[in-house]
C-alpha cells in the first residue's frame, strides 16, 4: 500500500500519466500531450475540464507565495506590507510554469482517483476516444521518445 502510494507520488512528480505512469503528460512548457503518448488515456475529459485545475493552482500558489512573503517580512520588517506583497509576487512569478503544470497533474490524478474508467466517461470523452480511434486507424502511430 505504501509502495503504491509512493509510486503515485513519484509519477506525479515526474508528471506522468495516471494510468500507465510512463507517458509524459506535457511535451512543452505549457503544451500537454493529450491523449497519453503511451497508453492513449484522454486527459481532457470534457470541455472546460481544466477549470478545476485552477483551484489546485490557487492552493499551490498560496503554498509557494506565502513563505516568500513571510521570509521577506522577517528580513525587511520596516517595509510596507503592500511593497512586500508586490516583491513576493515578483519572486513568485518565475514559478508560474511549474505551478501551472503541477496544478493540471494534480487535477488529473484527483479526477482519475474519484472517477476512473469508461463507465464514468462523459459524452465528450467518448467522442474524443472515437475520434482518436478513427485517426489511429487512418495513420500509423508515431513512436514517442520517453
Ligand atoms: Zn498513459
């Protein structure tokens, strides 16, 4: 059980597919692989699916920015709090690509943990799976480096 939990955490840290844990979820800084290049799992299950990742992003942003703010407040106690918040925001800004990616990874893992399998798939996901099956039949599958 513990080993399985660490496997999930390790796959999340490496931003791998929640189903096969080998396929990369991203192919660029902000570009997702959808579906998974290894097992074909569709990550975007419906229109607006990643709006839920915004909640995760908010939590991750607070977790990242709050320590920055309080560290600045500790070392610069005479500074105005608005100025400290702006400075914390400026220091947080380079972390946004990381937060963006991990918010989507966490969201997909949470969603797959709660609603996994084809029985919970909505009509959007079923149509996407049919489209992918049609394109797979029409063209040979490309090899993706891992
Ligand atoms: Zn996969």
